[in-house]
């Protein structure tokens, strides 16, 4: 067969798709909408790597730490900058205090000029928040006058909350980790961090699991209008076309719908791309300019979708006999073969088997094998589902009229019913496997924080002792605070600190009033001026060796980065002993305990420390009141709420990406399934009208349609659960993690799939009722 003949037949079919009258146009539009939704999500997926790359580049470009022990000397091209990030109502706010040393100080991306003292430039999202009623408490925390906004080039997302505020006298507080002097912005060269094989495996499986339902829906969409198309093909046979030419013309019709779907998909993508700038999903936002698909990936989508439309149509018609007087589809079809359907998941398992027990210590997982194996297992769902539906419904019978109507329809067209829910089944199977994998490996990336949340729920850290003066009273007077405990810390050793290398006493010195010290130790008596040597801590031997009455020790004070002062101090003869207990952080301290008047004044002024706070959870915004008090005491204090567990940021970001992608896929599933359902109802319009005309109750017909959806959905979800748990167990075996079924996740994912189908069924009821009218028998 020549290429010319193929081209002529395909183009003829494409013309038929657009010149078939109202019915033809409706069929093409339904196909195009279904394909377009899938194409839009594929384009969005191809744009994800670009968006992540741009976010990373912009984050690196505005990096403001040198990670050096030798910052540049003050010059007219240097800048002093301080990190004062904060949180408001669960959202992270990126904050920086800036003090340019001269007119040529480097400007961060997106900022045209530095704000003066008491002024700030803010991101558009932060400006909107500050101007709104919900930003009242935040305005108290940021008492700076807004004089400008940060441009897009200086932000990593459209909804990012960020600001730069001007401040004076930052230089004396340079410490190399919170306050630094820099000569340029940008991340310094660092050693490449070794990638985590398990995290890479998670990323690969997430992409495959999210994209497979999209591919399944596109394949199903190009087969819309199958029964009406077959009647037209019979007419073509009547006027002289042979069976092969007829199939190529049918493929041309699908090609025309898919090409229109590419156009609609591009439009949907551009509309969604523009809307992406105004939404935030699981704390992630992007600018529309981020979502630029890679040209070669976009070209691959543009070629693959029409090619898939042609191939799917040819494969679908392979077992259909098209004759001049009709299509042999209503006769009992040949029984579907099971062996090749089982072969797909078996081959998938064989591809994954060599990586069993590889874990995290034996290098990266083989990417082609992982992607191929997971894909074949998920494709196995779509291959097995038609056989399962056909086998089960063939044995069904009896029951009421609605049930019998539904069963008979399923027995005549079980393949159509299976296609309708195959996307749901694939999505649920992938989601179950991912949830099992996440649940199995999360212990590797989650650790107990050790914090005692019964004794304190928030902590405020300060780098200067002056900031802690009177902090107990200030925080105790803060709304929502039940108790405030202030503990400062100082470094102490048995030799001079002038070179910054003194022999440190393990545990150092902990300073606080008697009530605060009783939070970390048991003591017989305490009054201001007392000093205690701790026993029962981790470094008892070190304390016994260095802390003896009359011995001279040396406090270390810092006047800036690499600038240390030595303060001699003699251990008093009245030294007491105290027994260490777990502090609010869950640690047992070592070294010295000192009351405030026992500390030399020069040491007290430079000590850093923490305030441990017990919060009244019944007070709304109690955490925000604490953060406001902390900012009023010193803008460079860090206030954060304690949590019982801490998770790896990379692990959390991958899971966040999964949730964002799952939301998009669920929306696609719902929209595509609704289009599929409407197309099915439209094809059966005359049949429904005939049944109504013969006296069948609408309630009976509605129930029959519901059963026609419920039976294949139930079978699909059972199959999806089985395949999903199998894939999840295989992935856990690959990571060297004990295999266990996360039943709450299995039930939740299955319930979500059933919920989407239920919602689509309810939305399709109004059109169904309109179709069940006797005048639907009218024809032209």
C-alpha cells in the first residue's frame, strides 16, 4: 500500500469528520474536547521540568550567603544583609533586612533600588495580604512603610510572600549565618550532593502514575461515536470501498478529531497557564512564564497524539467485520483471550525483579527498567479490565427490570463500559502504589523532633543577650501565652579564647532565673547569684574535670564574625551541685547553671538564648501574637512552633508535587468521564426514547444507567486495588523496606475514585432526563 493511498484515505476520513452535519460536528467536538483535556495536561506535564528549573535558577540567583569565614571588607560595593524569615497563618514569608555600604552595593533580582531605614519593598502577594483585613496582625510585625514592589525576576512564585526592609547598624551583628556582608548575589560553588536513589525512584513512579491515566483517556476519547461511525462505514462499503480502505477512512475521522483536540488542548493549556499565576496549590505557585513546555517534548505530544488516534482506531476495528449491509458487532463477539493480557504485568514484574532489595546503598535504580516495569503493570489494568468485565457480566442475570436492562447492555458492549472506567482504574492503581511506597519509606525521612510538647509549644531564639532582657515579662503579657521560660547560653573553657580556639567546656553555661533553671535541673535551693555544676548529663566527666571552686575559667564573647573577646571568671567557692533532667527540648544538659547576677556583665550582653513558651491553644492566632512580640523585641529573633516530627524537605516537596499532580489528574478524570458519559447517552438517545414510548418508567431507565456505570466501576476499582497493592509491594521490596499494606490509603484512594464516578453520574442525570422523551424518535 502506497503512502499516497494512505494519505488520500486519511484525508477523506478527516473531511467526513467535519462535513457530517450536526451529528458529525457533535461527535468531532466531543472527541476533540476529550483529547484536548488530555493534551492540556500533557503539555502542563512537559512544562514542569522548565518550571522547576526556572524556580531553582531564580532561587539561586537571589542567594545572599557567602558561606565563608572571611567575608569581604566594607566597601562601596558591599551590602550587609540579614535573614529574618517568618511565618504567618502557616505561610512562609521570606524577609531580609538590608544596609548598603555604598552606592554600588549589589541589588537583588527584582529590586530597582534599596529601601531606606524604616521602608520596605514587597512582593505583590504580600502587598495584597498587608492591605487586606486578614493581614492585620502581620502589619504589626512589619512596621515598615511600603515604597515599592519586587518584580517577577526576584520571586520564585506568583503567590510568594517576600520583602526587603531597610535597617541601620546591621554591621556589628555580622555572624556569618544570619547576618552577612556580601559583594554579590548568587549561590557559591558547592560540592554536588549525592542524589538519594529512593527519592529518584519516587519521582519516576510519580510521573508514570500521573501520566498513564492521561494516555488512557486520550485513547478512549478518539473512539467516541463508535456505533454511529460503524453505520457510516457500512455505507462506504456499499458504494464500493474495500474493508482496508474503510478502516483507513475511519482512522482519518479519528485523526481529524485528534487534530482539533490538539488545537483545543493548546487553548486549554494557554488558558490554564494564564490562570496558574493566580492560584496556589499545596503552597506552590508559579508565574505563567514558567510554564513553557520543552520544544521537543511539545513536538512529541503533537506527533504522538494523532499517531495514537490512528493506531487505536485501526486496532479497535481489527475484530469488526464491516459489510455493505451493516456491521457485525451486535452478534456475540469472540471471547477475549486472557494470556496476552496477563503477559503485560508479568513482563513488568520481570523488569522490576532485578532491583529487589537494592535499597538506598547500592546505587541508583535503573530508570528504563523502572519506567518500563511500572508502565506495563499499569497498562495491565487497562488490558485486564475488559476481560474481567466481560467474564463477570456474562454470569449476571435476574433481578429487577433496571438491573436486567443494565446487565443486557453490558453484555452487548462490555468493551465500551470497560473503556469508560479504565482511566479511573489506572489512576487509582497508581495512587495506591504510591501511597504504599510513601508510607513505607517515610520513616527514613521523618524523625522525632525530641521536643516535649507538653512543656512548651513554641520557641523564640535570640542571638543577643540584650534581646532577652525582660523577655519573660513581655512574653508572659502576650495574648495566648500561659508560661515563658528564658534560658541563655554561653561558651566557657579553661584557656583563653582570644584566638577563637579555646578548649570548650562541653555543655557550656546555661543562664536563667531560678524558675527557669528548674526546667533543666533539680536543685535543693536556688537564689540569684548561685552557680551550679550539673550532674547526670552527657558530659559529667568533663564537668568534674574543669569545674572546681577557685579555678579560673574563660567566657567567650563575640563582637562580630571572627572577632572574639576573652572574659576571665573564677569558679566561686559557693559552687553548688544540681541533677540534670530533660529540658523542654528533650535533652539533658551538662556544664554549668548560672543565675543572672553570677554572670559577668560583658558576657551577659553578648549571650544568645531561647524562650520556651506554653501556648493556650484556645486563643485564636496565639502563635501570631508570639511572633509579633518577638519581632518587637528584636527583628532578628526567630519564633517557630514545635512539632512532634520533622520531615526531609525533599521528601515533603515530592509528596507535595504528587498531591498537586493528583488534583490535576482527578479534574481531568472527572471532565473526561463526564464527556464520555454524555457521548454514550447521546448514542443511545433513540433507544431510551423508544423505551419511554413503550411505557418504561424514567426511574427504571435512570437506575439502569446507574447500574451500567456502577458494575464496571466496582470491578475496575477491585482490579485497581489488586494491581496497586502488587505494585506497591514490589516498589517496597525494591527499596528494601518491609512490605505492608497501608489499608487506610487503599480505602481512601478507592473511595476517591468512586466519588469522582458518583459526581459524574449525578451531573449526567439532567441530560439523561432530557433524552428520555418520546420525541427523541423523530428523525430527518
